[in-house]
């Protein structure tokens, strides 16, 4: 087998081309040793939305593939959902919270601006006082998080890292805006990324991360930060809600994910036919199918759960991964390609051997 840790293949960025992040260098390899997820019980169906905005079940199903989304209960915060997913991932890994040496929480909906959701989760899990922080890359959060965690394992700094993607998006959505309110849901997914033992074939083979701040206005939430702090004006102008240019995002999403995937597959030294599973960010069924089609990956190899979850931002990938691992679709030794895009505009693809 090729040793994927020995050479660096940093591609120089050609004009108009997404730069290649390469395989990186490291002493160790990291592998996922446990997954977990959690979707809150309460459902928001397309029929419910028909009563709230001018839309229809037929339109939503046909244009997005979504049938329902899960909503966190009143009083529940993002770290509460993450706690359940993380506990399940630890259990699957056969580890205790005390075994963790880092907690990386990918989210754009932390419980509050500070302290971080990662610190809230550390407390809830009863973990040791290890480095814990939030990572904000919107829907690309989880692949960004996995990439950051991978570097700490490669260098030998960390051995067992909890990477969580969790969101409560329904509280940031305007239920009078039919373009956004039909899309988003709540949920959490988690993995334990650990140092691989010598000789183990599974691991992260290649990563490709990308961001283009020039496209920041395609999807954004104007208020609540230092630029527009909370005030009566925020409420009067609905600045506390997500705003989106759906069609523009659609085009950019397909483009960046396809390019990112191609680069990650190439860097890993694989052919498209060697990909066992593609797990794309669950944003819209038509986006998922377009990405698979451009890559030449048949739909049977694409993990899709958007119908039952909606878009849960940083949580979609770890939830879909966990479901496919637990129901036996994804097995050890298979090549799994994760890809996402989100506000920023960010995008990221991770090629791993499970
Ligand atoms: O993680 C990143 C988050 N964001 C995304 O992933 C968004 C990506 N974009 C999309 O998923 C799609 O662009 C949407 C689902 C948001 C919209 O679907 P579309 O097929 O791109 O629709 P469109 O914007 O081209 O609009 C077509 C029509 C318009 O009506 P007119 O102008 O043709 O009369 C819209 O007003 O559909 C209308 N429309 C709706 N109709 C019923 C837009 N939203 C709805 C709705 N129900 N919910």
C-alpha cells in the first residue's frame, strides 16, 4: 500500500482554480474509531410548512428532496444535542470522556457567543481540561474540523480527538421566508478521530479545503456580531435571520464540491471507480445528484438522508456517516469521500479509508 504520509503535494493555485491542500506530512496517521449522532424528536413536516408560508409539499419534495426536519425542544441548546452524539461516538469507540485530549466543536449556532460550545460540551461530558474550541465554517465545518484534528494527530500532539458537528438552525430561520425556512433542521453528529496503529490501512488519505470570502453575501446572518449588535433595529428589520441567494449558492456549491473532490481523489492517488461511498453535504437533493453526476459516481454509492433531516449545516456529514456506519453500508477498508460547502463561501473535501 502507498504510504500516504511521506510526501507533500502542495499544488500551486492556477488562476481560477481551487488550490490543492495536498496530503500533508506527519509522524502518524489518524482514523475514525467511533461515530455517533442525534436528531431531536420533534418533526416539522412539509404539511406543517404549508400552513406557515406559501409553499407546497410537492414543491419542497421535488425542488429539495426534503420531507421533514427535526427541531430541538424549547430549552435545548446545541451542546445538548452534541452531548448525545458525542456520548454515542465515545461508546462506539470504546473510550471514556477522560480519554479525549481535544474537543473540536464545529457549529455556527453555539449555545451563546461565549464561552464556546466546546467548553460547554467538555463540562457536560465530564472530560478532562483539554484544549476545547469552536470552529466556524458553516456547512463545511465538519470537514474543516476533521482536517484540523487530523493535523494534531499527525504531529503526535493528540491521540483521541472528539470532532462534533452540531446545529440548532431553526432558531435562526425566518418562518415567513419560504426560500430558507423549508431547508433547515437541527441535529448533531460526532466522530472520535484517533492515532492509527502501525499497519492499519484505514485513515485520512487527502484533504482539500477552500474558502472565498468574496462570495460571503450569498448566505449570511447579518446581526448578533460586532458589526450589527442586537438592538430594536435588528428585530424591526429581521436582521437576526439567515439570508440567502439560493440559486447562486446552488451553482457555486456544485462547482466547488466537484473540484474539491477531484483534487482530493487525485491527491490520494485513487481513481473514481475506487470510491465506495460519496457523502455530500445534505443541502438539496438536486445538488447532491449534480455533484455525483459530474464526478461520475453512481447514485447507489451516494449516502443520502436529506429527506428525513433537511439541512443541518455542520451536522449533516457526521450524521450521514454515522447512519451509514451503523446500518452496515460503510465498512472498514472502504474508500469514503466527504464533501461540503457553506457560508463563507467555504468548501472542503476529505478522502478517507474507513
Ligand atoms: O448549506 C447552504 C444552504 N443553502 C443552500 O444549500 C441553498 C441552495 N439552493 C437551493 O437549494 C435552491 O436554490 C432553493 C431550494 C433555495 C430554491 O430552489 P430553486 O429551484 O433554485 O428555485 P428558484 O429560486 O429558481 O425559484 C423558482 C420559483 C420562484 O418563483 P417564480 O419567480 O418562478 O415565480 C420562487 O419564488 O420557486 C419559487 N419558490 C418557491 N415556491 C414554493 C422559492 N421557494 C419556494 C417555496 N415554495 N418554498
